[in-house]
């Protein structure tokens, strides 16, 4: 139970299970068997860790001139080592970021270019009411996009949602709101729709390289590991836990909390940058 909890919390990626034979002193003709459990939610990383452990044991056996320990590997959460189990949560995070941010980014900018922003500025509506009104239609469209992506991933690709579906949807909706708020922030800073779309497309780079979608967070430099401003990083991590590992809701409170703080911060900055006068 302690080992399973450590896996689900993300504290460990591999664990040894030792039996009574391992207590016997090693001999040149003896090769005790040891089971190694690995987090298979990232198949490529699990295979690399297994090869690394085998190399360490082989080097230790050669130095001691004894038979190497026989490893029996077991991949947790993904015994078939299907690569789609690793990429589907990442693709979900990337697509939702692009769609939501790009749709919201051009919203206020389009109002400026068409001249309808003047009508909104002279109306008694407060800035936060205008922003919420801009978020609502895009939020509804994003919910349809999320439903489509989930149907494709579960029915067509065969990636299950091992954890609570309700918790997964709640985290996904929180992430959608964060991505929409990021798009609104871009729209308050950009002057034209072209600039807003180009800035939205630039979100692809941090989503790909700093979210853990392509490269594991643990292998990044400490400076990059400490960067918290990439919403996709926390959503992908929570999605993998809920979809692949089937964790309980308390294991994704950290990721959901960071997304909630980011949502509040981005909305506050966007509201502050909302100009009441046209330039």
C-alpha cells in the first residue's frame, strides 16, 4: 500500500520487490530473481529506467564476480506499453490550449477593428461583465471540443479513463477556463487579429517542450522545472493521473489548485489591461 501510494503521488517511478532468496549471499552460480515495478504511464521513460537498472545491476555483478540479479519487470497502469497512453493526455492539453486561446484572443481585438468596441465602452457594462460575456460562448464551444476529443480517445484509440470521470471533467473544464483567460489576456494586449493569432500560435512551443508532453519534467534543468507558468504542464500531469493511473481526487488537488490560481491571476491581469478608451 505504501508503494502504491508513492507511485500515485508521483514520488517514485520504480520500485524493487525483494523475496527471501535475496537475503542469501550472492554466489557465482546463483542468480536471485528480483521484481521491479515501473510506472508505465510513460512507456518510453519506463523502458529507459528498466535498461538503466539492468545496467547498474550488471555492473555491480561484474565488479563482485557474481551472477547478475535477474529482473522481472512489471509495467503498472500500462502493461501493454501502449504509447498512446502517454500521448493522448498531452495531445488533449495542446489542442485545448490552441483552440481556446486562439478563439478568445481574437474576440476583443475583432471588436476593436470592427468598431463595435465603442458601443461596449459607452454602455453601463463593467469590464468584467464584458469579459465574462466573451468567455461564455467560447466556453460552450470548448466543451463540445472536449467531448469530441474524449470520444475519439476512448472509442477510437482505446485510451480509458481509469479514474473518476467527474473529477477528470472538472479538471478539464478548469483548464479550458484558464486557456480562455489566457486568450483574453492576449486580446487585451494585441492591436490586430493577426498579432493575436500569431501570439496564440507561439503557445505551441511551451506547451510542447515545457509541459512534459514530449520530454519528462524530471530530466529538465532545475530552472525549467521550477517554471509554473505553463498551464498545460499541470493539466497533462493531472490528466495522466486520472486517465492512466486512476488516482483518487486528492492526488490531483495540487495540480487543480495551481490551475485555479493561474486562472485568477490571468483574469486579474486581463481585467487591469482592459482599456476603457480606444487609442
